[in-house]
């Protein structure tokens, strides 16, 4: 969740890597559930095979109008990108995003991608240069065949701290970008996992928003999404734009103690909303606080949100207990003012990462995906379907055919989006045999049948 993610961390112990020979999806042991949804997944394709070095932390957007699937990730010497214009059947040769490499001492991480209503593709990512950290936004007007840098967001403070960005395009083409911001990088201290990335122990961390009405060339001043700036304890704030232009944001909010040092303790997921283009946000509402909290050792990106065609909002997140780690789903039918009782998404509660995200399907249907090494063979990508009226419509299924070794960091996110209400695109990082020490980006599409 910060600049240290640009390193791929490994540990000496190498886990056995198993490969599923059959092309059918493998069911994961689960609690009893009605098995009414079925799945048809394409064989995973390797998007990053031609990129030297490690590739991880992919994120994704789709453009159903042209059959576009767009994946961006950390790799290809900076930020890698690959496009499909045939619905994810095949992908082009990876590109390296302009502005993500080429300057001595610079670094880039945490990509984000969105598609505007006119088909313009935007890729945002974080860079660290000359003592400042800030997002850069690249733009493509040819469906991802080429990119140029549209603009950068200049921080108001010298020596600032910045991290995980998210970008979304409104129906009128306005771009909204959220990112984690702190006035002083010196105030931020980290907790780094052996085979993951890093989280925060202390820091002036805040969720902020900026917008652009000229295609990313210039950006507004910051709006503070999380109350209490500069000590709000907030990070990781994905944003969703509704058809009327209203903004929905969820973020991870930590309790802050000892303000001089900004010590972070435990976190909950919060939802907030703006109806004035991001100028102000509603008081945050805790989502699922009754089921537990996130701890400061959690290194993956937590909190995701999706909007259904009927206006239902869905949120997923992950909590940590003394000996457990649990992924959750909740939904709201009143624009985030109130939320349903959380339901457990992954069947297991093993004390391993569950990187959980959500995509909306037809009215009343949500797809929940997660990347986890809960199987002793290593990391795999999973999927499950939820109905607001019937509950879970299947046990979890495994989309990835192989398992990535747990000793190689797969990234803090994965790609997850919809081409149609019943056809999904996924992409994930994984170090799969026979090259089980090299992380690659794998992509698959999944057709879902909901009786």
C-alpha cells in the first residue's frame, strides 16, 4: 500500500505448486449453499510473458462497446499495460506506460484504469520523484494501442507522502481520482511482510479526491474525503460514479492515537457520498463494524465497491482476528446510508490474505472474487455469486487453473470487471510452475449462468 510495493518479496522456503489439469473450474470446499449458478471459464492466458522481471498487482477496466478489456499492472520495467479488443480472448503485446520509467531515482507503483463514455482509456499510477510522491495520468484515444501522458497532480507539500490511487470517469467525461495523501513522508512508518508488501504503523494518512474536466491535463485542488485531515487515518478509497453524477466512496479508516506520532491501531470500512461533484462528502458510515476490524499488518488493498443497475451498492472487505482472516460482503439500497448484515464470502477463515473485490451483475446480483493462498498449494483466483434475495448461489469456484507459490508476492489487487451482466473478466498475479519464481499476469473470462 505504498512505495515499497515495487519490490517483489520472496522467502527462502518454496511451496509445492500444483496445477489443475482439467479445464473445468475446481469447486472449493464450502458451507452448504444452493448450487444454482454455473460457470464457464476460458483457459488463463499470460499477459506479461514478454516482460522481463516480476509482474504483479494488476487492475482492470472494460469497454463493452468495443469488446475491450484493459489490464494495467506493476511490471514491464514500470507500469505495464495490455489490451484486448475481442472480449478477452487474446491480448496485445504489453506496453510500458509513458512516465512510469526513465528518470534516475524515480519509482512507479499502484496502477488504476478507467474508460470514459467516449471510449478514451485512462491509466493512473503513483510516482516518486525529487522528494515528492504524486499520481500521473496517461491517456489513450485508440483503445489502448498507444498512450501519452495527459498530466500529473502536483502535491501542495514538499516531502509529501502518497499512495494507492483510484480513477473513475463520470457520464459527462469528468475524471475523479482518489489517492492516499499525507503532508509529510517522514511521519509514515511501515510494517513490511516477508512475502507481501507493506502497511502502515504510523502516519498522517488521508483519503483525498481531485477531479479533471479536461481529460486529465489539469486537476482541481484536493477535497478531503475522510474527516480529520491531516490525521484522519484513512487510506485506500475506491470511487464509483452513479448515472446522475453522484460519487460513492468506501475507504479503510484506522483509529488514530497519539496525534503527535499518528499511531494507527485497527480499522473499519467506511462509506461516504458526494452529490456536489466531490466538493463535500457525507458523514462516513461504518460498514460491517460488528464483524471485526482490519489490523495494521494487513498489506493488501482492502475495500471495494460496485454499483448495480438497480442502484444497489455492494461492498467487500477483509477482517483479521487473533487466529483468523475473513472476507465479507454487504449491500446498500439507499445510496450507502445503511448496509445489510455482512455475509462471509470466502468459505475459509484461515489466517492468510484474502484480497476481496466485488463486481455488480444483473439487478440484485453481485460477483465476489478473491485472491488467496488458503490452499496449501499456493495462490489461486476464486469467484462466487450472490443474490440479495437468495443469498449465495454457488460454492466458491477456482478460476485459475494453477497455483502460484506463496513465497512470491502476487500484488495487492487483481483485475475484476464485467463485459456483460453475466460475462466477467479477471486478471491476477501469480508465480506458477514451471517458472514458479517469476510472477506473471494471468487473464481469463468467465460466463455465468444464473437460472
